[in-house]
């Protein structure tokens, strides 16, 4: 009799953990989070664990004064639907913040931010 409640608890825990891992989580970024790059990068590209919904996914790059410095041409990459990219204006040396919000094909929204530094 005690085995049935234990099996139920295990199945419920497994279903919740599967739902957590189904979200489109950020796997990596170019430039990498916390990195210092020499010279201005041409773009920021974020890679997620799930396919993205282009119409509901956003990516912005801000300078230290919170001025948007990307070209506002964000798009889901044509060769990898798990990647979101935006091109950049030439960046001066300094700190930059990347802010993203994505809707993955499974219907879950995730959001976050990261930073990188441009060195001369």
C-alpha cells in the first residue's frame, strides 16, 4: 500500500521537472556573458535551448547610459531557430548590457540580461 503513494510522488516530481526543463533557457551568448572583447562586435547573438517564436522574442543592447545601441533589427537566425541576433552600431570602449525576452515554441516565456565590455 505504501508503494502507490511513493510512485505517485515520483511521477508528480518527474512531471514538474520535465516542465521546468522545457523552457527556452539561454545556453550561451556571443559576446559571452561577462566577457571583454577587443574592438566593436558586429552583432550580439544568443543561443537558447528551445526553438523561438520570432514575433514574441526581443533583444536589446544598451550602453552605460541606458541608450539603445543596437540597430533594432533583431531576428531569429534563419539557420538556427534557437538563436536570436541583433546587429550593432560601432561601439565605443565601455560596458554594455544585453536584455532579452523570448517566447519558445512550447509557449513559455523566459527573460534575462547579461553584460559584456568592449576594450580598445
